[in-house]
C-alpha cells in the first residue's frame, strides 16, 4: 500500500474530498479562474446539490472531481486515493468502477438498445452475461422501464431517456453518482418524478449523489445544498434539508 | 460479437447516405484498380503470347554464350536427342530447331543479261524445320503471299533450286515476288563458300518491319547442307502449355541442358528489351493505381473525419464512463474496415462484370499500337486472381490506415470539453 493511501485511510466514510482545488482556463490567451480553491467533502449516502449561477464553476468542479479534467492546483481524493496521481489507464478504470455519470443531454448511445446502454459499463468491467442481464433487469424495474429493454433511445421520451441514464450510472454500483444538470432538458413534472425516483434509489441503495443544478425542483429534493459563486463555495449558504 | 464490434457495426447504419458515399468511393477505387490490372494482365499476356508464338518461342536453348555473342560455330550438337528430352518434360507443348547465319542475297533485274544481279541486300538466314516450326509457332500464318516451305529432303548436290521465304520489305528491296529466283552468298561453318540459287516460294509479314527487311527462311535440311552444319543447329525454341509454366519448365530444361554446355533462357531473358518495356509500362500502371487508391483514400478520410467530428460528444461520453482510448481507435478502424469489406465484395461483383465484357469484346486499337517491334490491333482484358486480391488488399489497408488518423483524434477527445458543448 502506498503512503498516500495509508495516510488517507481514515477518510473511510468520506466518498470524496477536495483540498484547495483550483482550475484556470485560458480563453483566447486570457486566464479564467473557473474554480478558485475549493475544500469540499462528500460523505457516503449524501444526496447533495451544488447550485450557483451560470459560469460559477459548477460543471468544472464536477469534472475535476470526476477526473475528467485536471486541476491547476489542489487535490481530489476518492475513497482515500488521490486521483491526481493516477495514470490515464488508472483514471479510466477509476471512472468506470467508482463514478456513475448522468448528463444533462442524457448521452445514451443511439445505436444501442436500453438494455445494451445500461450493460455497457458492466461489459467494460468484464461482468458475465447472466449477471449483466439480471442487474439490468433489476435496475430497469427500479426505474420503471422494464418493458423498454429492447427499445432504442430515440423511441423514448426525454424523461425515459434520463431514467435510462440513471440506470446506466447506478448499475455498476459506483461509490459516487455525479449528475450535471440532470433535469435541464426536462419539464417540471418529469423533473420532479425523476428526482423522486433518484432520491428513493439513494435511500434504498445508500449510493452517494452529487448534482449541479439551477432547478428548484432538484434543490427542494436535495438533502444538502451547497452554493458555488465565482469559483468558490459559499459556506454561508450551505443548508441541510431533512 | 464484442461490444466494440457491435457498436462499430451499428454505427455504419447511422448515417446511411454518408456510409453509402464512403463505400462507393472505396468501391470505385477497387473497380478501377481491378479493371486496370485485368486490362494490363490481358494486354500484356496477349502481347507476350503474340510475341512468343510469332517468332521467339517461350523458352530458347543455345550453346553457352551464343545469346551474347552469336557465332555460326556455337551449335547444339545432336539436337534431335536434346529436343526429344525437352519434349518429354511436363507441360512442353512443342519445340523446333533453328539455324541462324548471315548472307548476301542478289536478284536479277528483269530482262538484264545473264549473270548481272543488280539488286542485293544483306539478310539474316533462318533455317527452319517446316513441320516442327508449324507445330511450335504460328510462323506459317505470317506467310501473306505464296506458301510455306516444303519439308523435302535436301539435295546433296546443291544443284537443284531450293525454296526460300523472304520478309516483305526484303522482297521489296530485292524487287522479287513469289516465283522469282535469287542467289544467296555466304560462308559455311567449314570455311568453304556457300552459294545457291533459290526460288521465292512465299513472302513473310511478321508485323515487324525491321525483321521483315532483314530476314529470309530456308529449310533446315538446306541450311545444314549449305552451311556445313549437318546434325547441328543454333537454337531450339520451346513452347509450353501456358505462360505460367514458363519459369518452372525453364528450370527443368536447364537442369537437363546445363551439363551439356547449353544454356536455357525464358522469354524474359532473351527478349530483354520487350520485357523491360513491359516492366516500364507496369511501373506507370502502378503509379496510376496508387493515384486511384489515393483519391479514394482522401474521400474515405474526409468522411471519417466528418463522422469523428460529429460524434465528438459521444466519444467524450465513452471516455468519461471508462472506455479506453484504444477501444475507441479499434471501433473507428473497425467501422472503416467493415465499409472496406463491403466495398471489396461490391467491387468484386462489378469488376467481374466489367472484366468479362472487356475480356470478351476487348478494344480495337485505332491506330494500331506498335510495341516491341510488333503491331497490335486489339487488346483484351483477362480475369486473374490479381484483379481481386491486389485491389482488395489496397482497399482494406487504405481504409485501416486512413481511419487511424481520425480514430486517434477521436480517442484523444477531451471528455470534459466535448460534453461542455451541447
């Protein structure tokens, strides 16, 4: 076991920890500080929303935690492991095994059926066919789409597609599910239903959810809301909703 | 089917119009290459057959060193025995002996006093066995006036008038026609003078003006007697059942004739200029093929680049959820390869139809093509394995290589950036 891991083994119930996280972009040569030093901790089983105005750095912050972007400074630790020390291959495996993604635009593979989309990650993980099928059918039942397994995403509504995306994100049982504005393309009823379903899954499975959102429906259903403003967390506006 | 193969296969049907265009581009490259190869093989095959059947034969046997420095003294002794052994070799269709030497021919001007020979020309005298020559080559088909030499035994007294065939241009120079007589002056292998009167029995038109200006033909028996070469010849020409047998049969005959101090060569060696000319033409054709493939490759590159650009977000998602870059490369190369495979199948069907038409009807050359000293009036294509496997390899390799560039580009998609743009 390496020193980093040993030192951080105490953070067992902390799913993700960021320390002094910074990200500076260069837009046409002009430096833009999207994230300006965030210390943040997410513990197991949380259902947390990150809110903030456009350009506040929500997506950049989520990307940094997901290992999709590299920080200019600071570090991200997932279950005791620093992701900044990981090679490209390790990072790829890390995302595959520990993080589930839900995107604003669903981003399902249009040529794969619902079942194939959901089992994609399990195929990458090398899970056997029988188990894949069982897990897909089980999660489809939980997102109430068990009759849609053979359909292509184009034959589903936006809400249904996002539920498939939720199923895809959860089926491999990751430590953390990151959702970047998951309801941005949905109407309010569908958004409410989706969030209710996700919260139910969170309660049932204990899986950790982290959202970025503008949507009040999401905010109302989050157990914890943190505000991001100008690339910094506004601790004064952190709230716990029971 | 693996996940990546499944994705690659289904992605092909996403943008049907673009897929069809890409496949058509590759199919076009395949068909053009295939037809060009068939045309080249057919034309050159026809030329080689024409060239070897007409005169040279496909394989020649000489005394060692004769090809580089021909001499009347460098003969094949006991040639009948050598010839019989050659004939016993597998895939040898026929053989024929020949004698070559030089002579001065002189003819009389009409109504000139006896003994006055005003027209004369130097010529190459070829002694042929009329029966064996007809079995081996189509020499007799080249006699345009008169008839072939008869295989009568030579007159040992050499007093009787012999038969001679003249090349068309030589007959014009000597101002003689069928039935006229002329005198042949030369020197025999024993150093004695060799002269004899001949009656022109036929005019030969090989299609090679140079050859017809300097060649005359007498019977083997006459030639052996006149030039004191009894039982000896300078050359054995050999014909095989097929051009594809030539190299192998040459080797087998060589093994037999080498110990006898004889050398055996295929047409590529003794007709070096003709062969080199063909090689040069083949090189031009290869450049043309490379251009055809390059144009098709550019089309493929363009469409695959477009596809990669359109699917950037999807590649970003794939990477985000843990797909390795090499799997993305594999998927795109596989997509291009599948399209390449479809093009090969489609191209093979179209090429077969085109090649069948071109091999049946050919193309009339107007004006005729002069090549290797001969005139060709028609060219036809032939259907060979090369018409399929060469374009198939070119298309598949090109599709894979060309798709590698966009594939690597796709594999390096920045997941965060690509998903930021909706």
